């Protein structure tokens, strides 16, 4: 581990030096990539230096004990030896976590797709509640949100909503949200007061960069149509909505959020690239699926991951057995406790597998 840490420190110093190079500063793409790498390396290097300092203090205290006869000085050296050894052990464990193989998608922006599942109108209302939850969470973390498309019901629910969340580490914070979310509550449309169970599915896709997914324009069928829903006369009169069909896979992406046809096409292409990237990555990972099953789940959209129980005021994440009795604050975007627990469980699983 020490050899690897020294290599990491050396690479960090190289990256920091290059970031001061005018030729790098004038190259936006290279500068961006080096900044991302520096953000990843910096906490490892800082922890390594803390670990090295603790080891140095431990060695000095041990040396003082071996050559010192004064009782008070020996007592001070023993205390320093004990404290520095304990600190070094803590730093060592933290370094093991920091050195775990990182998900190459962690720093990406995300595209989130929420769809109503079982439960009719109640599931559509739940899908809208999930969209609001993720929107508030994104705002709290100073991420940017862009709506791509929404299929709204008469009661204000969503049959489907697709949106983008942009910000450093967005995927690392949201990647475990993929799966089936279940709600248990008395629907607003239920006069008898009976508790109903409904579901909505969430898919979190890392946003693909242009160079990662090669799309042949000949493989695309692009249709325009008039937007529906809110927006006034302008939306009803112009064919600004875009439908893109990827002919080889049959994937269809629609976007009508913007009044500009060009902007809608740009957003739709971002979604299409990300869906194709997800398929590509799943194919690559299927060969080693048995080795990468994590305690927090596979990310399969058909996997039930969480229950929101209104009568009991609880939210339970079934993958890690976590139950929190603060459903209101969670639905208001207070997701960090759940997200942090999922990340911790994922790291623990990876450490156990070595």
C-alpha cells in the first residue's frame, strides 16, 4: 500500500504542476480533466501525509523511550506513542477506503428517469413526489436541474418524467437510487381510508460524453411534433417537440421542454447517448456480474429497493436494512443519511472482497 501511496503522491504533484502550465490552462478539455484528477487524488494525498506524520511521531516516541531514563519524559513518550499509533491505525483504515477502485462514472452528471408503476393515478402522484424529492436534494447540494420531458396526469401526477442533474459527483450520490420505490399510504382519491401500495421505477444513468458513444446519423429517425401540456399558444402553434428513434436498438427519446426545436434535439441526444452508454456498460459488466454483486443491490430497475410508509412515518431501504422515521424530511430532499449509508455499505462490501 505504501508503494502505491507514494506513486499517488508523485502523480498528484505532477498534476498540480501541470495545472500551472499556461499551455494546459489554455486547453479547456485538458484543464478540466486534470482538475477532476486532482480532486480525486487530493484527499488520498492529504490522508497519506497525515498517516506518514503519525508514523513519524510514533517512531520518534519509540526512539525517545529507548534512550530516556527520566520518568516524566518516558511517561510523555509513552502517551505520544499510544496516541500516534492509534492515529496511524485510523489513517491506515481510511486510506484503504480511499484506495478502493473508484467507479469511473462517479464524477459524471446524471439523467434520471422516473416512471409510474403499479397503482394507477396514485403511482403517478408518487412519481411526482419522487421528482420533487430529488429536485430538492439536488438544490441542497447546489446541483443544476434541467427538465427533459414530462407526461403529466390530470391530477398533477407524472406517468413519466426525465430530467438531468448537473454537478460534481452527482452520479456518486445518486447511483444507488435505481430500482423500484414503493409507497404505502391512503390515496387522496380513496374515500374509505384504506392504505394502498403503489410503485414507481427510478433509473439513474451517467451522462455520456460525445466521444464515448458513436452514433451514426443514418441510424436516427428524427420527428418533430407540436408540444402538449402547459405552455400557452406558442407551444401549441410550433412543432418544437422532438422524437428521436435509434433504429438499431428501437430506443425512443422525446423532448418537448424547450420552445426551441434545436434545444429539444440537444437534450434528447444527451438522453439517447446516456441510454446507449448504459447498455454498453451493462454488456461489459455482464461477464463479471457474479464478482460485482454488491450488498446495496445490482442497480436493476426491477429490484425493489425502498418503501415509503406514510401511516408509520418511516422509510426503509431494503438493501441495507436501514429504517428512518422521518418520511417528511426525506421527501423534502433530506437524503444524505440514506445516501451515506448506501455508500458505506458499498465500500464495506468491496473491502470484504479485497
